[in-house]
């Protein structure tokens, strides 16, 4: 990769406030599986995804309006973002459908495999983001953790857990694709434009 293309993907050092906010969001992420499982008691998986998209979109448009942020895009970007949105819709639908068939803890664990997929995909597609010994060691440790939690003390969740696990794992893979895809998009767009179209 050329220096120019490498600089386009250069990481920025995080200050304390963003780090704390990220840790807070990670803590909330742990409640995603149980909250989806609870919501699915009164709503089918695809409908739940639709309401999630609608609620998120309205909140984002309101935020952009209040802060006078541009979210509309020139026509040349529409094709890339439509593809991005379709991947995201598929990812959320697989997550909700899979969670309806397996346990909430399995759902969180398999969805949390996405950093593994991000690291593997980024190694081939993003300059300056190659795998090295520390990353490989971290990925192996994460994989061991996934295997331990997956054993679940011998408990087999009700429903069709194997199918549900595979669907959520597929959702985790697509989430990894989304994160790498967004890394490319934010080179030319602001984060709010990407999220609104997502």
C-alpha cells in the first residue's frame, strides 16, 4: 500500500474520556442478548429489527438536526451505502432470529466473536493493521474463552440452539465485515452520515 493509502487508515490515540465512554458502551453491550431475548417474547425477530432501526434513525436525525450536522449524501456515495445498509439489516435479522432459537448468553458470546473476524479481515484489507504475535495470542485467548462459555456447564438451551448459535455466529461475522467496511467509508464521510444510512 502507498503511504497515502496507509495514512488514510491511520489510528488516532484515544484520550481518557473516549476510553471511559467505550468501556461504558462495552458494559451495555453485555446486556444486548438478554434484552433481545426479552423483547422477542412480544415481537417477532424481523419486526424487532425494524423497530430498532426506526427508533435509532429518528434519534440520529434529531441529533443531526440539533447539532446542524449534514447527513444527506451526494449521489455518488449512494451505491456503497445501500450495500452497507443491506449487510447491516441482514446482520441484525440474523442476530434476532438466532437469539430467538438459543440462549441469551450464547447469543452474546457468539456475537462477540466479531473482533476475531475484524482482525482476520483487516489483516488482508486494511494497511497498517496486520496480524502479529500479540494479536494472534489475544485472538487465541478469546477463542478459548468462547469455547469455555459455550460449554455452558452442560446446559442445553431450549429451542433449536445449534441453528440459533450458527445464525448468531454468522451475525458476528457480518458485524466484523461492517466494522471493516465502515473503516473505508469514514475516509470520505463523517460518522453520522455512515450511521444514518446504516
